C-alpha cells in the first residue's frame, strides 16, 4: 500500500510530526484506556507502539474501547493491530498477547521512550509501576487513577511527579461502572501528556 503518511500528518503542529515519527511508546493494557491512547497516538503520528494485553474483546468492552462487534472473541492485541493499521498502515507495531508479571514487566517495554500504564487491576498496576520505576529508570511513565462512573470534566486532573504523571480523579473505582466520555477523556489527556513528554525527549 502506498505510504501517505506525509499527507496524513500534514496538519500536525509545525515540527511535531518528525519528532513523533521517531518515537516509541509502550502501552500496558489494551482496554478502555490503552486502546484509545493507542488510537490517539497513531492518529498523532507516533512511529512505533508496543502494546501488551492478554485479554480478548468482549461485547461489554464496546461501550468504551477501540473495538467493533465483528472483533468480539478475538485477542485484543490482534484486533487493535488491525484497527490501528487502518489509521496508518506505516505504523510499526509490536503487539504482545501476554500477561504482565515481574519477570517481563521491563523487558517487554525496554525499547520504549515513554511508558503508558493502562491496567484495571490495582495490584497489577502497582506491581508494574514499581518495576518500571526501578527497572527502567529515566523513562517517563504516564498512568491513570480514577476514571469510573460519571462526573464533571473538572474532576479529572493531572498530577506530575518526578518522572511519573498520573491522570484521573484519583478516587473512583470500577464498581461505579464506565462511561465512554469519561474513559476517553482520561485517555485523551494521557495521550496529550505522552506527546508533550515525547516532544522533550525525541
């Protein structure tokens, strides 16, 4: 297929497209946050994405995740690859259908310039962040905390601290349910923070 990336990213802010094209972003999780962050970064012109998720697409995911009904039952990394390449066929993708644990938490993402944490389970989230901050020192991390339920846009905030950026209301949990607008709001803010960090690193 013809490479039309120059045309695709012609409207990017001046000087940003070449910087993003050289960048590599690691994303842990391909659910509501991870799939939408990946979509936004692909649309922005990020050159390479490394995505890790062991799950499959379920019908209940479709209210907030970047998947479609004909992809239900497929591994998320396979379905997401297909969807991202429909945006930019020249995008380099490294998709891993694996469970993240301490032994691979760093090795799966060791080629990333920026790390995005997009996991649901609190214990796995904490494990991953601890391993990243120790095992991949100097690599900025963008994480999420609190995106469930409904609420005002101004409840979502960004907390930046020494290489770790946390986006969310930092209080809600998934027992409150999920709403596409709120999940995508957090994902958009995380993608924007990621791009801002990449501008300073690439």
